[in-house]
C-alpha cells in the first residue's frame, strides 16, 4: 500500500478445529518473513482486536501505534467494511477504531540494532581485546 511503503499483515483467522497447535504463529512468522524479503524497506502493519494476534506481532517486533501512523491507502481500509466496528472507523475518519494498530518499522529496527552494537557489543569487544599495555 501507499506505493510499497506499507505492507499489511492482517486478517489471519484459524478454524477452531486447528487452534492451540501453534499454526497461527507459524503462518504469522512465514508471512512476516516473506513481507520482509519482498519489501525490505516497507513498514509492516496489522490491525486487530485479538490478544493472541497482538502478542504474536509484539514478539515479531511490532509496536502499538495510532492509526495516523498507518497507511492512508483507501484500498486497505475497504477491507474493513465487513467488520462490525466499521462505522466507528468511518466516524473517526479512519484515524481511530476499536482495533489496535501495530507497526513494524525496519528503519527503527536498524537504528536500534546500531545503538545496541554501539552500547553493548563494542564495550564487550574492548574488554575482551588484548590490552597493548601488557605486551612486551
């Protein structure tokens, strides 16, 4: 959506006969990995009212965000028309709903990884590196 700036990972429903087997988690991981591979710079988002989906997304690195941080692409929001809360979304100009918006931003992950490397990895390397003062 929005010229490949966003990818949606929403709409996962597992039939009741197949729940509590880890199937949703496996599907969610595969979809996430495929989205990252095909659109490495795109922000990946999901909207949900389900606690299980929120937990899975959080484990993948998604952060809760306001709807204003999600796509403004009308094609995505058309997919919400079948939801019983669609009138709430419409009344709020697609900026607020009963769903929680979750966003994975690869740019923030790169900054966090870089920060981690500077704050944690470099000091460890310095401590483990042989000190030139003790060489003869």
